[in-house]
C-alpha cells in the first residue's frame, strides 16, 4: 500500500517537474511548478521530514507560486507594458539540435560521474544521528532538527541567512527601473475581508511555529514564510501598499535577524568554536536568534514580492 | 486509527493524478489554476490522513499552514496573472 | 462505535473528494468547474477533518483539526469568487446546455 503511494508520488513528481520545465507556455509551467511544490510537500511528509514538509508547504506551494504568478502577469500583454513575444522557440535547425545534444551529453556525463563518486564514498565513520542524540541535552532545545540548525551546525544557518539578505540587496540594486508595471487588478471587497480574517491567524500561527521549533517541527524559516505570506496577502487585497524604497526602519528589520545572529556569534567567540553556546543559556539564545530571524526572514521574503511592486503608481 | 487512513491517502493521490490531466489540458489558464487549487485542498486532506496514518502530529501543522496559504496563489492568479481568456502556444 | 463513525465520515469525505475531481474533469467550463472545486472538495475536507477529529488524543488536537476547515472554506470561497469575477471581466461566456460541447 505504502509502496504504491510512494511510487505514484514519485511518478507524479517526475512528470510535473518535466512538464514544468519543458512546457513552452509559461502559464502552464507556473501552474505545474505549484503542483510540483505541493507534491514535494507530500513527499517530505512521506519521508518523515515534517520540518521540510512545513517549509515546502509555506514556501513552495504558497509564496513561490504567488511570486511566479505575479511575474507572469507582468510578462503578459494587456498590462500596458510593451509586451514581449511568447518565449521564442529555438529554431529546430541542425545547429540548434547539435547544441542541445552536446549540452545533454555533458550533463549526462556529469550526472554519471556524480553517481559514480557517490557510490565510491567510504562508509561514514561518524554516525551523525547518534551524535546528535548524545548531545541533545546540551543543545538547549528538545527538537533534533532545531538543535542541528541552530546549535551544532549554527554557522550553516548563519550563512544561509546571509545569502537571503544578499539576494534581497541584489534586488535593491536593480531598483524600480527593472519592474514592469503591474496590473493591480480590480479592488475586491471580499478579498479584503479574507485578508482581515486570515492575516491575524497567520501571524498567530507564525508565533506558534516559532515557539514550537524548540521541541517539535517548526522554527524561524517556516514562521518567517508565514509572516511573508501574510504581507503578500495584504498587498494583493490592496490593504498594504508596495514598498517604494526601504526606509531606515525597514532596513533595520531586514538586516536585524542576521545582525542578532552575528552578534550572538561574536559574543560567544571566547567559547572556542563558532556558535558554541554555554548549555545553560543555549535555549534562551536560540529563541532570541529564532525570533529575530522570523521577523527578518518574513520581511526579506515579503520584500521579494513587495519592493518596487508599486513602481507604476508613480507618475 | 481505523486503518482506513493510508488507503484513503492513496485514493486521494490517485484523485490528484487525475486532476493533473486538467492542469495539462487547460484550455484556459484558469482551468489549470483550478487544478492547482484542487491540489491544495486535496493536499490538506492527504497531509491530515498521513498524520493519522502514523506520520505524526507535526503533519497537522503542515496541513494548517497549507490551508492558510492556499488562498495566496489563487488570489495572485486572479488579481495579477490572468489577462487573456485563451492562451497562445497551446500544445496539449 | 466512535471508530465506526470516524471511518464512515472518512469514507464519505473521500467520496466527495472523488466527486470534486470528477467535476473538475467533466464539467464544461470554468464557472462550473469552480463549483466542483469549492463545494465538493471542501465538503470532502470537512468530512475528513470531522472523521479525524473523532480520533484525536486531546481536545486541543481536535480543535486544531477543526480550525482548518473554516479557513479552507473562507479561502476557497474568496478565491473562486475572485476567479469567477476575473473570468466574467475577461468576457468568458458561461456554458449553456443548448450549445454543442467542445
């Protein structure tokens, strides 16, 4: 029974991924990408990885879908923007085919080499799950995934947050000139009512996930994604204007989580290795970092949608 | 646990596979989007069933998040993405 | 007893999910398909949630399950309204029985 479920899931994943990539029609590709995200969340649930299932449900199925659909709307004609033609099909001449063939050959060789290298790897000498379990008492939290993310390998998470922040800075450097005018769509009173109903619950759930992260699946990334989704929903319901340019407060909010993380790391340098918490304070410090990250990640992810989204509102 | 949860989850997955046909065929962009929305509501049900089929309580949280966010993509579609009633370049 | 009721609700829920999918595949136009999606599928979800809530270990777990349903109802009602409105705005004609099916 379970084998059948997993097999079908894998087939559906492969099919939707392939169609999303191969479809010449962008609208269909975006829809299939959303479908792929939902199937991926189910796959993580089947793989006993509820942390990633949560993140995938929030980011893959919700936020990314909205971002891609918004981008799609700006690419289409009828928005007042100079309409780009539908993506040019490469002419199916012999040179083009040879080009495709050589790319496929190189990619295939690379994949084969990677697979070979993977099978040549020696058996790991350190049993990581046991190591994590043995050190849980000193981690300050009860949930192994959170312990790994923010304590044992906290520096990975620190750098990940830095990457997200840099991505947003990259967006800022593009500036409003890069944005095509968005069609805000007709005002819809029902939508405003929905936003007023859902947004408080989203913020509540974000707080719950942040708190839950200490002892069960949840944490800053999932909570931040929920906050960002709340901001996007408010914006789509025309209750929250686009961010024309980040003011001082917003800049502080965007960078704050990373700065808190960095500050804690700097303050603890005397402990020896990077981000080695004293066991007595570990729980509190992790909660502090996660709270900062929740707000900042929420703002960063929302910023990807909201920054310069209102470029057309200026004359 | 009634023992029905896992078979019903499988049944819902088969439903999803059938709905993929609508996502692939269209004909309007909205029809495809409807299939994605169906994936959302059925996905919530599947996550709940999987949670009670031994997946554990955290999957209920995942279902809750999915239910909270299911509206976002649909709203973004209706408000931002859909400008034409027929799409060009349909090769289904 | 409770278990039998739970099983019954879950089975009924799956039936409505099936009806929703069949509707999505067989109904002739966007407006009709919206009905399949928002009515049948959400009833399926509601029955599933009820059936599982009967099995919940604690009141809190049952209430969390029951919270999901109104959220999904509100969300899908609004989304389907927005999509139907957009479809009407784009000039899509609702399907009429006397026309030939495509």
